[in-house]
């Protein structure tokens, strides 16, 4: 009898110890979850497509009048401000078109022998010494993004410097940079989001497609739970 009581006491003691061990483990787990819920942050982001730009973007070089192209530069060649860039034949008279800024020729839209009209884009020049930025396309129906909003992606980080107030067609926005399109849907109404990426522009970076995330805010997991994510 005494032996049975001793064995029973041992079983009760072992069971109690296991219960306390499990209870402590559960409390530690709930404590860790509570700490995470109060201290951790969950970011709210939205991804936007766009292009990289040097400074405010490439400078357009346009034809002053109807003409024939006599000579044109190679894309990527360096150019000084005021230096001859393209030579045109205007009514039998040769006329040199100079570069408005110092930098590198980022694109050439014409070749010798091409006929052009007044206002046609001949080339674009990427300004030298500019900071790397991005032009992102925000659908016209989406809420505005405040200046200072954090931006990241593709190994880059930066801040929104401004959002153009009026929507335009994507193709009209592309025309500012001498491009036919910046997106597959040229009729899409967008607002341009300007981003400063805080580093010097790399040669040839202009108009490289990019997809970046706007970090619109942060919330604690506990807030998402208590307020249902509202």
C-alpha cells in the first residue's frame, strides 16, 4: 500500500512539473508574440512603374524648322554646353544645332539624310553631374502621394520630391523625354511622381525602366488585429 502511494505521489509530482513547464513555455510564447505585436512594424506599400532619370530628365534638342539632317552624333558621346551637336540643311543653308547643356547624348532620333519638321525631336542630352532620380507613373484615380514619402526597390532608396497636380496621357508624358512611350498603355491617364534617389546619376541611366515601392506608412501588428486592418 505504502509503495502504491509513493508511486502515485511520484506520478502526481512528475505530472505537475510537466504542466508547469508547459505553462511557462506558453507564457513565454505569448509574451514574445505580444512584444512583437507592440514593437514590430508592418509597412503599407504600393508599387509603381517608371523610369530612371538624371536630374529632371534628358534635355530635348529639336529642329527649329523643316530641314534635312546633314550629320548627327553617336548615342553616348560626351558633349559640352553650346557645342555643335547636329547639322541641318535648312533651305540650302547649313545650320548647326548646339547642345543646350553639358552631358552625354542619351538618344539620337535622326540619321543623316532624314527629313525633319520644325519641332521634331532630334536627340536628347543627359545632363552631367546630375543626381539620379526616377519618374514614376501614378494612375490618375489613385490618391496623391505626399512629398517626403520613402521610396525603395531595385537596390535603390529615395524620397518623393513632388507629384504633378494634373493627369496627362502616358504618351504625352513620354514625349517630354523624346520617347514614344513609357508604358504599354499610352492612353492611360497618369500623374508624374518625381523621386530623388540621392546618388549621382550613372551614365546611360536615363529612361531605364524601373519598378519602385512607395512606403505609404507603418502600423503595429497589434493595431491591425484590434482594428481589423482598417
